[in-house]
C-alpha cells in the first residue's frame, strides 16, 4: 500500500458513516495497518468499521476513498489482520446491496467495479482463512461453483457448499445455475464424507424444505456418531466465525430445518436422545434437551413425545443434563406427574450448569410445585427467598433454563396457603426490615397475597405494616380488598395512610373498604362521580364500578360512552363494568369479541386477548363469532403467549383453560 497515495487523498473533504467518528480516523488506521505489517491485529481495523460501515444504511465518500487501500492490504500476504480486512470488504458489499441508492456515495459503484477483479482474487488466496472469509464476495452462483471445483481444503469447501445453497435459493438465481447447484449437492450426498453430506442437506433445505425430512436418517446417524465428531469439529467453519462449530451447534442448526414440521422435529429430537443414550454421549444429551426446550416453547403438541426424554434424563450422570431435564418437566407442569417420585429424590441435588442459573434441586422443587405435589412445600418459601436474604436481588439471567420469579411459583399454590403462609409472613417481615419498607420482592409478595384472597388473611399484619411507607401502594389496597370482610380491622390503618390526599388513592381506598365490609354507598358515589366528571383518555376509575353490580346502574350511560370512545384495556374494563351495572350481555360481549377475533386470524396481542377472556368468563355469554374464533384458537399448535421463556407455558395454560371454560358454556 502506498503511503504517498494515502496522503494525497483529500480526506478533509470526505465524510464518514457517523459524525461521531471523524474521517481523520480512516487514514490514521490505514497508515497504522500498513506500518505494522504482519504484526497488525483485529483491533487495528476497528476504526475502519466504525467510520466506514456503521450499519446505518450508508456508504460514505470515505469508503470510496479507502477502498483501494483496504483491497491492497487485504491482498498483501505480508499484512496482518487480513481476515478482518476481508470482512470489511464483505461489509462493503452488503452495504452496497442493501443501502438506498441516495445513501451510496456517487463514486462508489465505479470504484467497486475497478477493484472487483482484485476482490474476487481473494477467493483463490493461498491463505485458507482469507479464502473462507471472502466467500460472500462471490456474488452469484458462477464464481462460487468455480471456487467449489478448485477448492481442496474441506474447511473452505464446506462453507462454499452452504453458500451455494443460499445463493441458488435467491430470487435472482437463474434456472440453469440452480440445476448446477443441485448437481453438486447430489454428488456430495452420493459420494461425500459424512460431515459434508450434513452440510449438503442444510444447503439443499434452502431450495426444498422437505429435503431434510427425507434425509432425517442421515442427519441422525451422522450427528450422533462419536467417530464423526472430531472431523465435524475440525472442518465445520462458517464465514465470519473464527472457530469451528461444535457438534452440538450443528445439531441446533439441523434441528431448525424441521421448524415447519412439528412432528418430524419432535421425532428428530427423540431419535438423537435415543442415540445419545446408547453411546453415553452427555454432550449430545444436553443438546437434545436444548432442542426439546426450543421446540416445546413453540409447540405444545411436542410434549407427549419429548416428556419421556426429559424424564429419562433425570438419571443422567452429568449435572447440566439433569438440570435441563428437571427444567423441562417443570415447565410442562401436571403432564410431568408420572416423574414426581424421581423429582422428589432430587430436591437436594446441588448439581449446576456453569452457564445457567440454579441447581438441579431448585428445578426439581419447582417441577413438583407445578405438579401440585406437597413434597415441594416444606422449605419452598425459604429457598425462593434465599437469594434475597442478604442481597438486593438474585443475579438476572436472560437465557434458559432460568428460575421463575417468586410470584410465578407461589401464586398457583393457593391450595397450600395454610402450609406456606407462616414462612411467607416470616420472610416478608425480614424483607421489610432489611429494605427500609418496599424492597425488591415486595411487589411479588403482594401479587401472591392478592391471588390467594381470603386465604391470605393470616398475613394481614404484614400487609398493614407496609402501609407505614410514605409512598403507599395501590397494590396494598388491592390486596386488602381481595382479602374481603375478614380484613375489616385494617380499614382504619388504610384510611390513615399518608397518600390519602391523592384523589386516585382516595377512591381506591374507598373501594377497598367497601370490599372489606365498609360503606358501599359512599364508595360508589365517590367512584361514580369521578367516572362522570373526568375526561379522556383515562375517564376515571371505571373498572372499580364493576364490583358494585346493579347498584352502579345510574352510571351506565357514562360507562357506555367511555366504552365507545376508548380502546385497549380501558375499553375492555368499560365493557365489563357496563354488563355488571345493567346485567345485559350486549353490547359488552360484542365489544369483547373485537379482542378475540384477531387472534383467530393470526394476531398476537395476547394481553388484550387474555383480558377479554377473563371478562367473558365473568359475563358467561359468547357471540357465535367469538365461539367460532375460540374453537379456531384452541386448535392452534403454538403457545398463546408473546414470551418465549417459562412464562409462555404459564400464559398458554391460563388462556387455554379459559378457552375450555368458555366453550363449555351453553
């Protein structure tokens, strides 16, 4: 690379991709790369990426000026960081292909054409790492086929084969090129080594998604063969990744080929699990459970096939495998009841996975709570609280498996409230004392007590103690209301709470007192006046009218107006309040229908859907269209949830139970 030519460029007249990265960084980085020679490292290229390919859809003028120098360095056998420089050229090519024409520097197309032969020459570079990184620069099938025929290094041939599948599947590929690629893939499947055959199946899946289904035997046999593993992990490279893939990573890649066919996907996982059991391959067993999880979080229908796999792997010698198995049984809930005895023997299992949260015992205990097994109850609350006892909170884990939130475990256990409440009260007192009032778990505790309703009455002193906090809490008010008349002794403390001068808080307090056996007439007047006078978009506490039934009938016209002039949750709340006050299902059920029909048509707003189902459950009436839509949704083989973690199972169970209840209505 010519430093004189570099200095001759009028860099001060050019622009970088982002203003915060001044264009002066470009010649500085290029000079540093040239002077470092073979000692240059990846870090030397960082300023070039920041200035020239910022991912904002631009190809700036500085990229046009830098192109000849980047090409020269990438092609220089004595230069360092060549793979990273080739990666920069690949980023240029991608940006050119995807950027809006008006965001591409006017001189760029001609500059790229001038250097195209030098860029394509990188596909035949003596360094296999450079050749592999340059594969995406071969635009179209023809240069890729040329590289395939000339290439001898299997660690380069394999990513070329994968790229052939991608390019042949592109819309611009002509029929003759596609046929040539098919012939290559046919040849590999007929005569290639096992690892290359797997790559050929993956490549062909882009042309025909059914090809992996037809080749499932090949995939299972190859990916579960211990003799093939070393070869796979020697040559399975992909562009942009420095290290070869592990066998387990390729298992994931292969499993994704069956995402369009749930039954075959489950069969693939089960067959791999059987093969792993025969060979004692714990790494493969772990990969199998990862794929079982990925499938189950999407497809409820996979549970019958995958449940026995998880049950069997509870006995695996590897801690990470037992942990994942217990996690799967936990999310599957009551389906896992046949494994309750085995889970009970694992309650004190300290096994861990270094990359995941929790122990085998913690997941086993959660699984037993989901089954409803009383053996999970002793010590449950203490164990859930332990990460918070001396700390503000447990470490947060975004990957799966991960332990559920405290309220997610305890809310469904209302039937065991008498057993769990003594410990729950104790940890609430400890938590309050050590966190100066409202700590990180206070909200979770209150959710539990609200869900348990009158069964949570023994915890009334702990709830009242929380009222001493200057902030107060509407959730505390809701808990006291849920406890009902048994909480009447707390009314004075509730009314004395400091935030009482806040109008919204005052109305909620009056409502809660009415649910606790207090003055309903005054509460209704206070709430009703707010509904009558407050304007949109809030329109006052219309949802609180629901609990007053027909006595709220005088406010029906206003509630109807609110229902007709709002959307989302407020519209649902108003529809329910209107029914409660009038006793008439219409027009409320027709309004609620609006939040059900879109789900049957493929919508995914399960928050509104769930609220509508809860409202319809109270009303007890369906329109014919709603009934038909719920039948359609019931038949979906997908989780009725937007989350893709353990919460997907909980929400799916709740919504499906509501659907079953509603469809059983006359």
